[in-house]
C-alpha cells in the first residue's frame, strides 16, 4: 500500500470514464488519500458502483452522468460538483475506448483475414472513436479548467497510450487520438504554464480492460496471437495491473513531488517502449 499523500487531503477530483478498469482504481486510490471524487460516466449507475465502494470505505464520492462529447452535459455536472464540493483541483480525462467500426480485421492490407479492411471502415465509427478519446478530453478541460485556475495547485492528467508513440495495427482512430492527446498535453502545459495549472499524461502499456479483452484473449481465456506479440515485446513479460498506475498518478497530482513537472507523458509499460524488438 502506497504512503498517504497528506497534501491531497480535501482536494476535489473529477474523473471522466471513472467506472473503467483503470480509472476506477484511480478513483479509489485518490479517495484513500482524502480526495473527494466525482465519478463521471455516460450512465450514472456504473459510476455509482465505484462511488458507493468509496463511501463504504470511509471516503467521499459522488457519481454523475455526463457525456464528454456534450458540452452542456459537462457544464451541468460541473455546476453540481461545485455546488456539492465548492471547487475542482484535479481533472483526470479518462473517458475513451474503441469501437468495432473503427478496427480493421487484418493487421496489414492484403493479409488473408476475413473482416473489415481499411477501406471498409465506417467514417462515423472512426470519427466517434477519435472524438471520444480526444475531443472529450478537450471539452472536459474547457469546462472544468476555468474553476481549477482559482485553486492553488491544480492539475490535469490525460490518459494516453503506447499507441501514441508507435501506432498499433488494427486501431487507426484510437492511435491517432492518443497521439493527439500527447500533443495536446504539451500544448496545454505551455498555454497554462504561468497560471500554475500543470498538465501531464500517463501512457499505460498493455493492461487487460473491458475494451481490449476481445483483442487480447480468446473465449477460453487463453492469449491471442496479438497478446503473444505484446508479451514478446514487453521486457517484464506480463500485462499491467491497474495498481501499477497509482504511484505515477500520485506523483503527478501532488505538487510536493512534481511541482516543476508539466507537459510530459509518462509511460507505465513494463519496458515496452524501450524495447526495439532485437
């Protein structure tokens, strides 16, 4: 168990996509350090499960329904959060994911695999995946950052991916969006630098989540061919666990640890990005 960061006591965190495998763990950990957490999801019921768990362990949390692609929806929940907690100090842009309409069946064109090729991808599905991963982070930042600028040590953490550095096959929209997240993180760090608002990102390596389960495991639970490729390129030879992200999360949110860190994307990847494959 990680040491308690007393600096975080009493602060307020908004986490979009807060019921996801990785972000729900972040919500629970922040609450353990005395942070009041607002869990945002498209459906409040999913977030309520996380919020209730936090409350049952003595923490403070609320769950609210919000669509990160609908600015009015975000503004509504922002007002509810301000009314409930009075402030926002931390924003984690965790909403994202993929969709079958934006995934190719073959890894490379001409590969003898049945299913959608690049030319079969649906423009609407492609745009939706890009928007959910990138535009949602832009809109959430627009809505919440104005209040955050009134706080002493505000911080935004975006969620990137290994695919931002070297695009994964099959998922062009997701890869393009995560590359944009890295760039946007740097842009915002510069834009808000003199205000004291720090903006960073975490780039998880390969973690088993609901979104990628079908890509990485077979129906019987065994690893797919794609997973074996991942393992062969991950020096630590395992998938990440949600708790592997928490030390980096706390480091980036606590200004006593990272007060001069802004505009960086931190890989938490078991060495994946460092390995050339040779």
